[in-house]
C-alpha cells in the first residue's frame, strides 16, 4: 500500500500515553441487503504488529467513529483476556446454556471485583505516599 494511504487518527480520550496509531481505511463493496457500507481498517504501529479488521456501519459513518469503535473493542478483548487468566473464564465444562451463562456471569463478576479492589489499592497507596513527610 502507498505511504499516503495511512493517516494518524487521535482518539477522543487516550490516557495510556502510547503513540497514536496510523490507520488506513479502504472502502469495500457495500452490502445493499443490510443497507450498510463496509470498510477494511488497517492499523500500524512501531510497537505492535499490524491489525486488520472488517468494519460495517451506516453510510454516514466517519473514519474517526470507526477508529473509536475499534479501540473500544480492543479494551473489551483485553478485559476478556485478563478474565481468562485471573478468574478462569475459559475453564468451563458445561453442556447447557444456563450453566455456561452462570459460569461466565460469576467469572466476570469476580473479575470486576478484582479490578475495583486493585484500583482502590493503587489509589490508597498513592494517597498515603503523598502524605508522607521525610525529615532531614
């Protein structure tokens, strides 16, 4: 792809401090049955490998909105990956929908509890460090 295909799109809020991604948005054939346009989004960075994805949306969707949705999706996927590692989200052996639903619900509730507890501990630690006075 030509170099001028990629452009930098900054998210509305980015507190991570990472360098912004460069995005290429190529329009594909529309899906007239669904009344949607389709795009191929290509993301590149020096930090991570390329990521490609197919995006659907109403015809008036802007590139900035597509990028924002892709970034939100990434946050959800990171959450699921953490839940698999921390609370065993992927360790189910069930055969019925209601059993699977209970397992996933309890795992995500446990993960949310751990996340809130972790953030509270970090904030408490930061507040106690601010109040320490060192005498010389």
